[in-house]
């Protein structure tokens, strides 16, 4: 019976995907389909009792300890960063912050929201001028560059996994005449060094990792005895899951988030062997929803400039498909974090000290 039900579903999804790739699905339909998939995810994630819910989360936490720090690290790098920086300059805000921003109110610009979230990190991490800072998974350097300008006596080391990101940050340092930033290109899951820092930041990197026990052990070795570690990751409020490419409708996993993890809001509390929690905050998902809506809006405003970038990156034959995929990715992120008024998927902020 299941097989009979599965065939039309798969056929429908295949038809929808074919229509999507040819840019034949209106945004309203894409949003509706996304919300249906999210409702399905919630049905499978929520258990029938709180006891089962906790048991499921503990099983997930224990299973991560059996895994490597990260899996399939090359795929996400190519999925997100094979497009040149010129694309992200057209889509992201001025700081090129490719993660959740903080909107004090609806009228905030994306630039305002980028700055507000960067300011929140500085405030909650208790950073002081003169600190040595490590920015793990620094992206295009939004936080590293912000700290370097705001705290001129801080020395900042950023670790990213892309030569194009390093080149962009170093270009910004030259333009801004900053001499207190060093960028290392490395895979954090295998990288090691002999150094220690006063403050360590990780912004939306843990979602690309698996074994948090080994990851936090590694990071703790770079902490001084009085250091603090600040982590920002997106999450679901109650349960955790792997991004898995199983069905035709798992295309976001396939094309954008291979090897990824959706932590729960409290998952890192089960990994306190080498660090211990000092503070823990949640940021309502509506902030991320609005962030992604702003990215989508900018992409739509700049489609004429984006077209040649897509053609040179993916080839003329695939440029329409990939333009649609990026638009749909931003729509899906907005719908995910906006679901149930931002009270299902959201952002968790942690402050840890060394044990």
C-alpha cells in the first residue's frame, strides 16, 4: 500500500521540480509547498510525549559523538561559494553577513540589521579592546572586520574555507587600512594550531559540523583559562536532525546543505566536557525570515547583473535553473524561520567558558 501511495507523490514532486527548474512556479506556490514540507517535518520531529522527545534528543546527541567532526566538507564549500563574491555583493548587505541579522523593527534596513547583530555579539561576548580574537568560520569577514574597526587594539584571526573569501577580506583590510586582521584558509575539522585567544566566535558554522564533543575539545585548546567562546547557530526549538538527501523534495540538502545538521536550541548543553555554559539566549526566527526576504529582494532587484554571473559560473544551459534555485533557497529560508511566527526554527546564542 505504501508503495502505491509513494508513486504519485514522487511523480508529483518530480513534476514540481521540473516546473521549478524552468521557472514556471509562481512564488506563492513555492511558499505554499515549502510550508507543507515544513509541516511534515514538524509532524515527524515532534514525539507523542515529552519523555520520548527527550529520549530522541539524547539518542541524537550520543550518535554525534560517534561521527567525525564534519562530513562531506567539500560539497557545502562548492555549493555556497563557487559563485563569485560579486554575486553576494549584489545580494547581501554592506557587511556581507551571510547569516541571521537582527531587526529592531520592520523599518530597519538590512545594513542596520547586520550592524545590530554584530553589536549584539560584541556585547554578549563581553569583548574588550586589546583582546586577541579568533573568528572560526569567518565567511566574508563581517564580524572580523567589524571588531577590527571598533576595537583597534584587538588582534583578529579569522579562519575561512575559501580563497575567494580570504582575498575579499584582505582587500577590505587594505581599503580600510586595517593592520590587525589575519586570515587563514583551512578546513576546521582537520585544522590545528598552537595559539590561544581571549575571545573565540563561531557564527553559523556548527550547522556544518557533526561531532560537537571533538569540535569543542579542539576549540577549548585555543582558549586561555579566562577566555570565552561565543557561538551562534540556527536551530529548532525542541528537536535536532540531519540534513539528508533521501527524497526528490530534499533538494535544499542536495544543492545547498550537504552534510548539514539542524541542532535543537539546547543541544550544545549536552557537550560540556571541555567548556561549560555561562549564558544562553534565543533569537526569534522572524529576524532570520526578514534577513532572507531582504536577500531575495536584492537578488530580484539585481537580476540583470546576476544573469552573467550565473552564466559564467554554471553555464548558459543551467543558468536559469540555478537562478531559480538561489531564489527558492532564500524563499525556503524565509518560510522556515518565519513558520509559526518564528517560534519553531530560530537562532541560539551561547557563551561558554573553558573548564
